[in-house]
C-alpha cells in the first residue's frame, strides 16, 4: 500500500517498508516457497511486543497428533519494491542484515536460513532470472538498471513480452525488472507428538517515516484523500486529531517540527495454524509519554504511560497491523 506524505515542507526520511510478520508453516512447492495450512500444530498463545526499536514475540505451539511433525517454518519479509511510484529508486534497498533476527526454541538458539525468490504475482521466475545471469535482488543495483535502459527495442521486446521488464508509474522512460524480491527467514523444526514447545523471535524492525506531513490541519484540509487513507490504515479518529492539533498549537504558528514512524506487522499468517490462536496478547510501546500512537485493534487498554495492550481469546487474525507513532522534535536539538 502506498504511503502518503505531503506538504512542500515535508521531507521524506525513509520509505522502506515496515517489517515484521507472524510465523507460518511453509513448504517448498512447485514454483518456490509457499505458506500452507497446518493440520496438526496448534498455536496456544502469542505474546507480541512492538516498538520502533524492538519486536519480541513468544509463541506456544502444541502438536495435537500422536506422531512427531517435522516441518519448514517461514517468517516472510515484505515484498520489494513495495510500490510502483519510483521513490525507492532514490532511497536504495533496506538493510535486512540490520534486523539482528534471532530465534529460540525452548530457550535454545535455532539455526536459520534466508531464502530469496523472484516473483511476478504468483509466478516464481527465480530460475529464469538466474539462467539469464541476473541478480534476483536487483534493488540498488544502479548499473543493472542502466543495462536495461541501454537495451534497444529488439532486445527489450522479448523480455517485455515474457513479463520480465516493466516501466514505473510516472517514470515511463525507465525500464526495470518486473519481479518483486521476496525473502523468507526459514527453519526446520520438529514438534514432538502431544508436546508443547515455545518459540521466541526478537529483532530490530525496519520502519518507515517522515518529517511533517498529512496530519497537519492545513494539509488535512487541502489533501482530504491523504487523511482518509490514514484513518483507514491506522484507524486514527477525531480524538486523535484533536490531540495532535492541541500539541501542534502549543508549539507555535507552524505547529513545530513533528515526525511520523510507521511500523507494520503481518498478523494474517498466524491464521495458518490449526484453529484460532487460543490466547493472544499485543503490547504496543510508543516509547515516550508525549508521543501519540494509533493502530487498528479493538479492546485496547493503556497499561503504562507508553504502552497499550490488547488481549483476545480464540483469535483468528484476518488483517495485518499498521502502527503510527507521532512525536515532536525539540527545536533546540
């Protein structure tokens, strides 16, 4: 989904996609790695903590069958590039190595494997890309893009017809690879028959954000479609906007310098286990009491000056989570 950041004074700091996701059972099916529904493994609980600096999640899984189950587990990362607007051409690819992703199973570190695929929709073109000698992860490879642009029409035509080349929205002069770069962090795991195991992940999320933007009262008036998108994506309401306007007014004529942080979490893959999540707990930490936070989840309860909790039983996640954190900067530095 496209991120809206407007106003002439707004400076885009980071448009890397928010990053996080639920575990899901996976399989190497024809055409690449796919997620599948688990027949025997039940998620008894999920305890999830999200902040701009750290994500921690602790699961308890039970094998309900009378046999050990060994399966491939995938933690999917966002598809790149995230959108078609071409802004990412000037930002470069996100650094997935900065995640410092760690997994423990019953307290012991688990070996992890990174899998990278080239996907056009549901079509896995990894083998075709590699056969041509092209890098699957082409983002940030500026010489590679130049090679595409240097091709003549006869060279481009069969690649376009094969769906391997495309142009970017509003950048008709630029030919780029058509495939998305898909990454999964995977592990092989055995679930003992009739037993419960604990799985823990921790990592530093990649966040998106901006300085200034759509929340300013003047921008909301001149750009109503932008704030409508925020209401839909982050479930901000009139109470949130009144709080924003009060804080902005206290900082003078132009509302002071404020920033937005965007964090996303793929909850929907948690529905791939057997039955609903029996006990679900989410804690969102905005990091500082004077910041604002909003996200789409009912039953929210404030449990500290910076933390908000949601608890659910027999939870079947159907949507993913997008979190907006707003803070003001001290002009004195």
